[in-house]
């Protein structure tokens, strides 16, 4: 992992902080890939290519969900917030 992704010097960070950072950066990359594939699929005129792009987008959603689950299991406050908002009824605001 590149140190430029970190906001503070690596040697001053707890191992748990660095591991969580890796998960968060990976989640951000997966979400970005979902957005990219969705836009490409929307813009695609070839039905077969569009189907491939949508399948790729769905694969990225699976990866993102796996990372969210890792965060839930390993970051206590993240789990608390997910419990509070996932599948809740009414306004999320």
C-alpha cells in the first residue's frame, strides 16, 4: 500500500487503523467501479456488451458488500451504525 494514501505517517498508526484503511480504500474503489460500469452500460448500444458490463457491475457490488461486511465485523461503530440504519423503516435522515 502506498503511504500517500495515508493521511498520517504509517509508523504512527495502529495496525488496525492501517487494515481498516485498506478495507475503506478497497470499498471506495469497488463503488467507483460500480459507477463506471453502470455509466458504460447505460451508454452502450450493443446488447451483448451491455450485458457483460452489467454483469461486471454486479460483480463489483458483490465485492463492495463483502467489504462492508468486513467493516461491520471489524469496526464496532460501523456495525452500530449499520444496525441503526439498514432495513430501517421511515426516513433515514
